[in-house]
């Protein structure tokens, strides 16, 4: 599975400006760091009330990474 594409597709479905969504990926062994960058006006939509959307995104990404035997960290910037 391509974790970068999964995160990008999820974020693009949520935000108003899908063209400004970028995901940077760095991998070290079985650990994967994904940095999600969105437009400043879309930060609230990606984070959600009390961080609920961000937690849900991280949970989905952890499940997808677990299927590949990897650990994932999602940072929203």
C-alpha cells in the first residue's frame, strides 16, 4: 500500500482547496513519517473540533501501515 497516496486522498476529500494538499514522506527502517501540508484556511477542517478529525486520520493511517508491517507518524503542518 502506498501510505502517502492514502493520506493525500483522505485530505483532499476533506479540504476546500485540494490542489494545495501535499504530503512529504520519509522512511527510516519500518518507521514512516508523513507530513501533511494544507492551505492555512483548511487547517481547521483537517484538525476538526478538539482534534477529532486528526485523530481519525491518524487511526486510519496506522491501520493501513499495520497491514504493511510498518509504523506511521502523521504530522499536520
